[in-house]
C-alpha cells in the first residue's frame, strides 16, 4: 500500500492514542507535541513504537532515525517513515 505523510501520521497517532491511553479531549496532544517531553511515550513505549512502525510499514528504522529530533513528534516520525518507504531508500543502510 502507498502511504503519504498524512496517512502515516494518522496511523501513528491512532496507535499512540490507543496504546498509551491518550484521550481525544487532551488539548495538549497533537502531531507536533514532543511525545517524550510531555510524557505521552516513555522509554519502554519507544520500543513498542519502533516495533509497531517496523512491522506495520515494513521498514527498518536505522539508529540515525531513532536519535533524530524528528523522532520525538508524530509529524517527524511520519516524515521519517514515509522517507524510508520510498523505493531504494533502504538500499544504502
């Protein structure tokens, strides 16, 4: 399936809301909030998120992606994942 950045963002957002019990009425939660700084995802949750991303989207997240400041926000995660799904993106890794 072809996903664009918004599709990936929606899937990641729903996973985080379900898995980490983020209610729809939480006004602080957005695709641009720092998930770690605001406590939405903890260190164990990062592992769960990585497993979900790799299995759901069929990608392999390189260490550089995990340590990127973009990986702390849903919008950044969706950009990383979308980039990794492009044809040939994983060839040099």
